[in-house]
C-alpha cells in the first residue's frame, strides 16, 4: 500500500480563519493534499475580530492581495486618557488597514479553493485518534484518524482560543484571556476617520482598551477587558458609547447593525504546542500579543511557517515540523511582563497626568508602531 492509499490527506487543518488559511495555502503551494474543516457555513459570518491589519501583514504576506475595495488605510492613532484628553500619534510610512472583514474571510476561502485546497464548510472537528501507517509505508510515522473525514498524516489545530483539537489531542490550552465585544454601525462615518481611536479607562476597560475605527463599510466600536472567573458579564460597551459617541460622531440612538465578540488569548504560547503529527497555530496556540491583542499577523506568519515546514519534511527534509512550530512561536517575554504589570497596577491618574509627557508618548509609540522613527502631534 502506498503512502497516498494510507493517508487520504497530507494535512488536515481545522479552522478556515487566518492561521488555518495561511497553513493550508503554504502546504498546498508545495503540492500537498490539504483539507480544511470549518464549522461555519459561511466564513464571513459570526465574526469575532475587528480585522485590523498591521502594515507588515498588509505588505509582507498573501494578505497584500486582498482586493482594495475590502480595506481602508488608517494612518494614525488617537489615544484618549480616561479624562478624554487625547494625543494623536503617527509614524512615517506606517499605517493600519481596517477591513470589510466578512468579505475578507470569504476572499480567503476563495483563495484556498482556487489553490486546490478542499475546503469543507459546515464540517466541525469533533475528535481524532492517532493511527500508525502500515509497515511497508516508508513514511511510517503516526498520523490521525479524524472523525467524519478520514486519515491524515498531519492534523493542524487552527480552531481558535478554545481549541477542540488541543483538548482532543492532549496539547496545551489557552488559559489567559481578554474578552472583547464590538458593535458595527453600517454606513456610519467617524468625525475623524483617519485615526484608530483608543480609549484607556480602568472603569470600562480594565486590562485593555476601548476602540473605534472607520472601515470600508461603516464604523466599528469595541471594548475589551481582562477576562477573569470573578468578573461576570460583558464589557459595558453601551456605557462607553454614551460617554464618547458624540465626540466620535456616532449617533448614540443608532442601534448597531451587527455585534462581534470573542475571547483573545493574552498569556503567550501554550505548552505543549505540538506532538507527533499534530500542531497548534494561531489563537489555538496562544500566539497573540499580550499587550495589543493583535493576533492576525502572528497567526498568519506562524500558520504559513507550519505549512511550509510540513511540506519541506514531506519532500525529504529532516527537520521535524513539530520542532519548527514550537521554535517559531513568539515568546512575547517583555509583553507578558507588561501584561502582568497592567493586570495588577493599572490606574487612571498617570494617563490623565502624563498623557503628553515624553515617556508616555514614547511608550505608546512603541506599542502601536513597533519602535519606528516617529513623529507625533497633539
Ligand atoms: C473582539 C476581537 C477583536 C480583535 N481585533 C483584532 C484586530 O483588529 N487585529 C488583530 O490583529 N487581531 C485582532 N483580534 C485577534 C485576532 O482576531 C485573532 O488573533 C485571529 O483571528 C486568530 O486567527 P486564528 O485563525 O488563529 O483563529 P480564529 O480567527 O479564532 O478562527 C478559528 C476558526 O476555527 C473555526 N473552528 C473553531 N472550532 C472548530 C471546530 N471544532 N471545527 C471546525 N472549525 C472550527 C472557527 O469557526 C473559526 O473560523 C481580535 C480578537 C477579538 C476577539
């Protein structure tokens, strides 16, 4: 029996979002047989991301090919202290892209299908068991029998912060989260659309921030806090909207056209992140910045690296993909330290008092623009 008889798939990826699409496209580009299982019937529904892309993701990855009509360039950040005094920050040549996120997810699904990935919508991953290839198979390392699908040489968990792949295969779980909720206002316009608006407030956003952004089809207004078993309920997004809506130009009486919500890993990469024949990537692996909560670029980069590593190994390379996946996961050491400090010592008054001071401005620029040469105005 040949390897292709033993394994129906070289790679089965669970999750058709950023990490899963990157992994699938990289593996498929190298000629592997790739199947992606996605539980949603339409990848553009039930979104749980704001979908803002940092410049690096927008320029250095396949996401640079997203149609121009689905993105909007935003060049600055307006940071609000709890008193609502604000500071405008900008870095030369730096920008973010807000997105028509639902249609970006559909575009990604099309990209996968056009590349020859077998995308199975409405197919949930439920369970998998390790299986050995028969003895005459040269690639006789174990693979996975995936319930309802078949046999795969590699199983990839790109199924988000509450990964079922992780729990069914005994891999590490994400334990530390932020919880974010976001309103969409279709066709609305911000008074200052060329800035990402970020609100610091211990009352409304303990452990994180509130935000507003103009996207290609309207406005997104969100709020997140540090998720804790002792903190019940959801962030008071209506309360924050009442306070800042007029200033932003959002009519407080308008009801949102849609709501997005979800958990955001904030404790760094899980351990173990991989075991023979199974690898976690993206949110499932905890690969999200503990400070900014940005996870799209890191999910894409890691997912792509995993897909490439598997392809290289299957084409005769020696480096084990599991090893590469673990080494490629960012450690976020200094950001985890900042997260630890912010969780314990967040106070409003230093932001009110020091908003325009050089150290606070410098720290904000580090967070938003990743240490570039910077200019800022009030
Ligand atoms: C409110 C909010 C706002 C955010 N805003 C930003 C932002 O603006 N910029 C940024 O960079 N990051 C942002 N993030 C983080 C970012 O969205 C994630 O890091 C990123 O989406 C991770 O991608 P992923 O592919 O790993 O997982 P996910 O995007 O979580 O996708 C997981 C996929 O797996 C599918 N799935 C889950 N379980 C199963 C199963 N059992 N079977 C089949 N399919 C399954 C899901 O349906 C989903 O499609 C935000 C997060 C939240 C919650």
